[in-house]
């Protein structure tokens, strides 16, 4: 699933906050704001249903948050990586240093962003942190949740080692 919110760029332009940095910030902050709103709303229902706060969080809030992470993962990850993609212009080979020297370098996602500025460097640092939060952190959280509940997901597996009721699992489920 990849949800691309193309109208968000136009909305940001109308508010006077156009540009890649504003879009990156919105894509990263919006899921947290939505998660807080959804979480608070779902936890508010726990008294009506007679559930404890823990039961309500596990039954209603956690699945909604996981779905939100799953849906926001591709666009946020893609945008975070795009902060590092610069295109060089007017390049020449410097014979003295043996290096390629470019007059200008601009962000491919937004050609108004000069890649040689400290503002772009700050954006790259922010994007690098978000790379650890989203493209690395989200799959890690999903993996840890699946691993911690592996016996509930596949009750035939005892301790995750393939043993079933003291026997080595042959690869076939009983009754099949």
C-alpha cells in the first residue's frame, strides 16, 4: 500500500509553507498527530464497553496504530530518502585535484533547494533520523511484535524451534 497525498503540496502552497522541507515535516508529523487523535478517541470508549484501560489499548488502539504505521510507512520512507538525492549541474573535471567539480547542486524533489547550503544539510540530518525511525524502526517493531507473539500465531510451534508436543515437526500439520 502506498498512499501519496498529492493535494498536500497544494495545501502547503496556499498556507505559504511550500517546499520539500515542509512536505517532509508534514509527512512525518501527521501520522503521530493522527495516532494521538485515534488513540485518545478509542481509549475514551473503554468506559462505555466495560473494558480496563489495558484491554482497550490492546483491543482497539494497538491495531489502529499498527494500521496507521503500515499505511504511512511507504510515503514517509520514500520522502525521507529523497532528501539525499541531489542533481549536479555545470560539472567539469578539475585536472589539478583529479576530482569532478560542479557549479550547482539541487535537490531532485524540489529544485528550489540548493544542496550546498546548511539548510539542506540540516534537512539531511533530520531525514537521516527519520530513516532510522521509519524504514528501519517500523519493520523492526513489526518483527518484534510478531516474534513476541509467535506461539499465539502458530500454536503448533513450541518456543519457536519447530518442536510440537515433544516431537520434531515434520513440516505437516496434524490432520492434513
